C-alpha cells in the first residue's frame, strides 16, 4: 500500500526543529519546495498534481492554484495569516484549510519590542559606528519609553502581548481595533480610541492588524502626516497595511522620526533600503525555536487528522464541512498510489 504524499512549500517547516516533520513522516512521503524562495503559480500547479496535502508557507494559493488541485484534501497554513489563501475557492473545492493561531504570538511580540527598543535607543546605527572603529556616543541620543504613549493597531493575540510588555515599561497604552473589547480594556489596562486619535497621540505606533480589504494601505500619506514628528512606527504584521511609497516620504521628509519593519509590500524590500532612520529585518518575527516547534506540530497534527478522516482542531474554513461527507475526507480510503 502506498502512502500519502505531503508537499511542503514552507521553507522553515522541519528545517530547524523536527517534531512536526516526524509526525508527517509516519504517515506520508514528504516532498519539499526545491527553491530558496516562494513558489510561483505555475510551479505550484505543476508540483502538486500528486499531493494529498500541503504545508503552506507564504506562497500564494490563488483560485487558479486551488482549482488545479486534483487530490489535495487539506492545506495546512504554516502560520497565522491567511491572506495568501483563497479560502472561498478552497471551500468550493472541498479542501480543508488549517492554520496555527497564536503559535507565534509571543515571538512576534518579542521582535516588536526589540525593534521598538532599537528605534528608541538608535541601537543599529550605534552598533555600525562602533564596529567601524568610531566612538560617537553623543551622536546617538535616544528616548526613554517610560511615560510615553504606545498605540496598538489591532488588539488580537499579539497586540495583547504588546500591551502586557508595555505595562512593564510604565507606558500609557491606547489601542484601536475594528471590534472594541471592553473586557480586555479592564483586564490588561488599555484605553480604546478612534483611529485618528491613535495616530495623533502615539509616541510609538505598532501594527498588529490582519490584512483585509479594509486594512490594505490603511496607513498612507494622510495617516503618516497625522502622526507626531517625533513618533516611531513599527510593523510586524503585514507589509501591505502601510503604503510604502508614502512611508519613504515620511521618513525622508521628517513627517515621523523613524520606523522599524519586519514585513513589506514586496519582499525583499526595495524602496526602503538605504534610508537611515529605518530598521529592516527579513520577516523573522516568528523565527524562534519555540514558535517554529508549535507551528510545525500544530499543522502536522491537523493534516494527519484530515488524512485519517477526522476533523482538525484549527480549521480556517469550517463551512467546508457542510460540503463534505466522511468519504470525502478520506477516512476509509486507502492512500492513492503515485502515478
């Protein structure tokens, strides 16, 4: 009897920790993305013809890719964001989509805080200067975080963790979210404000919203000009939430004091390279051993459940079960042979 086939597009899955990979290897043959980059539509269509499941990274699973899938029963998103998956197309095709909610929240919050401190204390240029043999301490005058106002755009799992860290620095914490959460306001000590007030009053503005049609380029020229000239902007959510062309103007023309970004409209970034008052990292917010282990195991366990005909724990499109019968889930069928 041949085994299931799982195609892994996520380059970090199983590469640094092996717990999740071992779970899949017990039930399936593994084939990996051979490129040191995201895969194109054409590459995905060509590579997934004989796959029963996919461990998806940040590659784009468009309607075209999903409609081409012949055997795939489950797409396991190795991460939290689902903006690169056409959920409607997957549901119509009868494909279960899973993801790993909250698995990397602490890691993302940690990097956000590291970037915030790097901006506030000018750590990156100070490091570069010192390594070049210069001793220019007075050149790198920073700011304290204590008593400053931090504005959190999106009070989800990461935003809540940012608020808890900010309390340790004695900061004033305000937030804006499409859905106000009065219970959390009392629980973690944050104040709800409108978007304009968030922009106007924040000394540090940190973005933790999901990418939707409403949040795409939510921070543009008007919003950046509303911010304080001394404000710092941090984004570890999705690059497309900020209009990068407007951000370039904001940084060069002094609309804001600085920015730190782990995510970009285009990756790797082109527009922001070479600007002195910006800190850039290569989309590494979830790259910790702990977060990768959690994500690996969560996505692997859910894929195995679907292939065994059971309902996974973290379903992104639960309505797919209205369209599927037990037989569609593959619970009693033998794994398809490779052809």
